[in-house]
C-alpha cells in the first residue's frame, strides 16, 4: 500500500523532484533546459542595496526576483538592474523575457521597462491580483518567414508539440505541404538564425 504524508520540502526531496522533471523533459523533448540563475547585485559600499535575478527557461528569460531596499527606491536602480538582466537575455539569444508580479508590487515599473501585460489573475487574498507580463527581446526583424518545404517536415517531427507525437506531427505537416501545393493552404515557417 502506498502511503501519502505531508512533510516540509527538504533539499533532498527537491532534488528527487528536479531529477524526475529532468528525466521527463529528456524523454519528451530530448532536452533538459536547466540553467543556473544569475544575479545582478547593487551595493552601496558594503551595504546591500538590491538585486535582480534572471534565469534562462526553455530559451526564454525569466525575471525571477526583483528587490530594491526601500531607502534606495526612486533612484533609477531598478532600471539599471533591469537593463543588466535584459542585456544578459539578449546575449543568451532569448527571444523574450517574462515576469510575474502581484498587484501591490511593480506592475507600472515593468510596463515602463517595455513589458506588456499578458494576463491578470484576480482572487488572491486581501483583494490582490497576480499579473503576468512579457517583453520581446529579439525583434521580428531578426526572423525570416518563408513557405514550408519538404525538408522542414523531419525537423518539425523532432520538435516538441505537447498535443501530438512526432509521427502525428510529421503526418500533419505532410498534409499541410500537400494542401499548400494544391493552393488550399499557406503554411509558413519562421526561422531565427537558421533554426525553425
């Protein structure tokens, strides 16, 4: 009989869960997109003023933690830290960055930094909401759009589409190519630096 019990999330348990996630990601996609977070830290001499933490997440940039000491707010430090994090994302060739923030936190700051509100989920305690925002880092000018070709289909079959298997993906795109050749469908491929 399998026993279920409540316990604290220990480092050992977290490691077991992370290893399970990694095995599943590799099984499903052939990749394990794990990257260490990076921190950009602001110091006033020896005094910690604030920090911003970013982490690559499946080739995007997750802005994870943002903190500025209350005495140092309003001096542009958040903007300077965000510029460092976004520059890191660009260097890593992340096409977009994303961040989450509570309604009492920094929505206006992120919007000022060019993030667009994707979704708001209300209903949290004390009348608060949770905002999800994103910002494009690589413009569409860095992308190339072209018609679907026969040689694309095998590559598409190897890509991860959660709603279908590789064989189903190949069959679907083969059908799309056939319909494109008959003039009943337009199927386009978007490439960035030669990759679909």
